[in-house]
C-alpha cells in the first residue's frame, strides 16, 4: 500500500480543500485517513489519532457506531433518496416527527437542506418573506453580533462578521445591523437597544446561543441570551437561533436554546444532526411563521426554495436513530461528567502554563487561548501540529486551540487530550 506522502501528493493533484492554502498543503503533514473506529481515525500508514474535534464538530458519538451503521443499511434496502419537492418519504416524516418532539420551537415545521450555511440561508429568506406575506413592509434588515459566523454562502456571510479571508466578498454582502461581539460586556445591552430602536425595520435577529464557535469559542451567560429573547418577543422581532454548532447535546442540553429559555421562531440545525454520517441540515420554523406561507396553489406566498438532496432518506434514517441513541445511551449525562472533568484538567494542567491566556468551556465545546507573543507566527497551528504528531487531532482557530471531542468521550481520553495539549504547547516553544 502506498504511504501517506504518496497519498498526500495524489490528493493535492486533484482535490481543493476548504479553508486551506493548497500551495503548502503537502508540507503541512495532513492526516490521510484510511478508516475510523470509535473515537479514533486511522491513517494509511496505520497510525491512530484520537479525534478530539469530532471531525469538525460533527461526529457526536464517534465513528462506526453500530446502530447508526445499521440504520443506513436498513434504509438502503428501502431506497437512498427521493425528491421532497412536492412528494415525501416515510423516513423523512418519521425523522421530522422525532425532531418535533424535542426541539424548543412551537408547532415546528422542518425544511431540510444539505449543510449549515444552506439552512441559515433558508432561515434568512423565510424571515424576510414572512413580513411580505403578511403585507407588512419595511422589515428588511437583520441584526447580528460581532464575531458571528453563520456559514460561507453570501447571505450567511452577510450576517456573519467576516474574517477568515472573506472580506474580499464585502461588495456582495448585504448590510446588517451589528451589535458588539460577545467578549464586549455591553454587547447585550447594545443589541437590546438596537432591537428597541429598529424593530419596525428588522426582519429578524440571528444569534448563536451560548457559544460563538468560529470566533474562538467566545461565550456568554444564558441569562443574557434570555434577556435578548424577551426583547425580541416584546417588539415582535423574529428570532433565529443558529445551533449548527451547539445543537444535539454539545453544550450539555440537547439544544443550547433550552438553557437560555429561548423559543426561537426559526431554529437552524446541522453538523451533529446526522452524527457525522451524511450531510444534512434543517431549518425549523414555528407554526406562526409556517402559517404565513399558506395560501392558494402557486401563490406568491409560497416559499420558492428547495434543494435536490433535501430530506435525503439515508440522512433522515441516521438522524432519527441518532436521536434515539442520545437518549438511550444517556449521552447528556456523559457530557456533563466529562465537561466537569475537562474543566478541572484544564485548570490544573493548562491554566498554569505561561503560554496560555485562558480557556473557555461550555459542555464539551472548548477553546484554549494562547498568549501568543506574535499572532503572525500562527502559534495555534504549531501547537495543533505538535498534538497531531503525538496522536491527538486538535484544530486551531487563530491562536485558540479547539477541544470538541465526541459526546461519548471517556475519562481516560479526556486526560489524554489535556496531557497531550500541555506537551504540545511545550513542544511548540512559544
């Protein structure tokens, strides 16, 4: 079998990787995965890596979960996909029913898509058209937070706060009202004041409850988000909760909105929806939003939006079984226990290091911010490379090292992650 260097060269010749400078791809020692099992990835050379980022936050229960494998096999025997544009599929209905029983949305209705950005895009279009369908003009603006990230499509980029080299697309982005980022103590007071001032022109306010993931794991208290939700409801402003990253147990409850006492008008889910098996996302609309789109056939009230692969049968089969496993395996209890353990380990082994500024943790969603002497040196990348060399896959967001293991992570694996991170920080010679 060809070794990793050969495979990396073959890959670089034909594949274009997202968020990756391809001119230096082959020199960055990427993992060339051959297989995966449990909480580990195995490369083409047979080396094992503890997947401490859940393969970009999606593999909630790890890899090759027998029950999820079986769910897909069973659905394959019935059919892989059929269009949802005007028709339906039994497993899609069953999946939506299962989700309806647990999402914090009143009278929920589900519009499936392929990824988080697509589901955000749907939410923005729905919020915009909602007001038009009711004959109420002027509600054309969105309020978002500084540091926000909602995806890479143009609408999602618009409500996001740029960065990651996306500023080149500023001429394509529509303008939004922007509250300060979560690290600013006045951000919620400012956002609430903006809702009060601009509610007659707002289509919706969009938030990431509890944690802004791509901003470097910036966090705020549940009570602050609750205040924002009360203000939005009081002024009849639609609330969009983007839980692509925080959904399905990542923060300790099934949805972060639940900790914040939020009942969003639109809820966006992705990543963990299918436990990392098949690309699938969904926009959840409340009954009052959904009802605004009802009218005569082919009327202008119709939501003229959809995707070829939305409501994929295989994805819905695994999503439905995933929900069942979260409950039957008592996953949320493990998140709570392992989060407490991780917090203690970070306080004991990472906080004392002079190279560390602080860590932030909510459930099993954490980031260690390095006290980088020179941001241009990309210390986060160096630390993560040193960790990978020791068999633990971590990922940097600038100078923040992300820790986001599977929700079924064990106590032994938590200790390994933190010990390896401490050694990697020392190896990087900050």
